[in-house]
C-alpha cells in the first residue's frame, strides 16, 4: 500500500491511496527501493493506458504543445485556398492579366471581383470563391496566364481588419518629437540663407517649337485579334462594294409617331436598326446566298445555306469593334429586335459580353453610333466566314427628284447604303437585287408588315 501511495501523490486516478501518517523516512531501504520500482511500473502502465499523454510533468506539457502546433498547422493549411485561372471559353486557353482589383492583405467577401483577364474575344473577371484575406499573388499585371494556372492565395474566414495605428499616427502628428523641430529649424535656416546668384549658364535650355515626345503602348489582345481578322478577310474574300441611297422619310415618320408609345409599353427605345435588320431578313429570302458562307480547307470548297438568320451587330467599344449576335432574327418583330440590340450594346460597353454572345453570325449590319456625325459613305469589311455586310451611314439633307421636280426634303432624310459582298459566292446581280429590296422596304415600311 505504501508503494501505491507514493504513486498516488502524482496520479490521483489510482483507487487506493496510502495512509497519511506514513512517511518515506519510516520505511526501510528495501521498501523504498521496491516502492520506487512499483511507482515506475505504475506510471508506465498508466501512460500506456492514456495514450502516452500522461508521463512526467515536463513530458506531458511538451506533448500537448506538439499536438497543438500540429493541429494549428493543419488548420492553416486547410484554411488557405489557391484560386486558379478559370476556364474562359472553349477556344480560349490563355489571356493577359490586365489588372488586380484588390491588393494583398485586403479582406474580400464572396463573389468580390479580384482580377480582370483580357482575351482576344472577351474580358473575364475572376471573383473570390469565399470570404477571406488575400495573402499572395502568383502573377503580375500584364503577364500572360493560362487556364488552370495559380492566380492568388486566399486565407479563408476572418473579419475585415481595422486600420491599425490611426490613433498613434494622429498623436504623432499633433506632438512631433523634438528632433523634428530641430530638423525643421535647420531647414528653415538653410532656406533663409541667400544662395549664390544664378549665372546665365545655369538656366534651362530653351525648347524648340512644338512637342516631339513619343508614347508607345502595347496593343491589347482584342485589338490584335481584330487586326488579324480584318487582314484575313482582305486576303481571303474577293470583296466588292455596291452603293445605293435610300429615302428615310417614311421610316422617320413612323418612328416619330410610335416611339413614345413603344417606350411606354415595352420600355424599349425604337430606333432604325430594327427596321434595317428586318429588311435584311426579308431580302435574304429572295437572295439566300447573302445569308450563306463558304467553308472548307484552302479557302473553302463548300457552300453552307441556312434557313435561319443570325444578325451580327457591329458595336464600337474602347477596346475595339465587336459584333454580338441577334439569334433567329427571322422570328423577331421590330420591338424584339430593338430590345435584343440594346441589351447586347449595353453588355459590350460594360465589357460583359461572353463568347456565346459573339459566336456565329450569318450576316452583319454595321451602323454609326451617332448618325448625324457619321461619314457620308464607306466600304465595310466582311466578317468571315460570312458573305456580306451592310453598312449604314449618315442621314443628310439632299435635293432629290420627285415626279421629275427637284425638291429638298425636310432635314436629315437621305442615307447612303453600302453592301460589301464576297464575289466568290455572290454575283453583282444578286448583290444589287438584295440592296434594292432593302431600299424598298425602308422607303415603305408597310411592306415589311405585309411581307411583299
């Protein structure tokens, strides 16, 4: 019992304590030795029973410290998340990291925009998958990144950090140290000392007339891609442009009468693009080659005719000209076409176009953003693999002959139309026929309602 009592002074879990009046001095040497051996065996058995965590006091605390550090390290490793470059589109594998919208150390919420990646077709915004703190960026701005590449590290959880040291900074501003006063005094003294008189040789050289500085800016990916596509079109298609003029009086009168009612009922502003798009859809029924394309190797050896019309609408943005697509325009009326064009135009100006918005397209209509400030006429370039593109231009005052009498119509009612077509598929007769039909539909919009 005495041996077990010695063990119980360190291990109160043992069931049978020793009598309190017994002491080590009262025991014989043999008893003390055997008692110590029994204590060691008791500690050993109890340590094995408790998983090795109940040894000596120092060993026990050391084991708890080691276990705690291992646990914290595992938590930190699981809390850090590496965010990679997302998949951008089926045909896009890389892009240019244009800008980081946050900085390292910033706390971000879920779905906050972190980085903007520019591709040759669309801009992709990378968002935070969870709330946390940005700890590290793995790439720099203007670097080329590929899909699946590590982009930044996010430490999950936590809360926004308050700006530290604001009170101390304020105090330091109110009570600057004496050294600052001494330095400022010496500065003021040096300022008061008169300097040597300036000699004519120290005066800056006189500049010549005009500014001859140069600035070099790297082309963005979209502009590079547009350049390649335009040059490819010129080198591939046998482009030819034909012109005609159209009297806009009837269409402008119709728009003037009904634009307010359409706006109140549908919330859509009635413009001219819907009328020209609808006119092209109807005219393509009589000239289906306008809506066709040439496909195949070595410049193409197959003609593809389509029963649907997907109209590409040219929209000018800061980064370049884009052509989002109005799907199945043959099934849409004036208001639906106008609404679709307005939505695509807004997405283009906001940089929110997706690859699906611009994929495809069987015919293109290019219109000026500000008709009153546009050019008189021009020659648009075909958007391959399409066959033709219709260019709209400024509305101008022009004297015209009406029933053999020269008249000046009311302001801004005459417009030039330009049709650029691929002569490999379209002959001059078909191109002129198509353009004349578009002209007839615009000069008498009632024909579009009747389909004649």
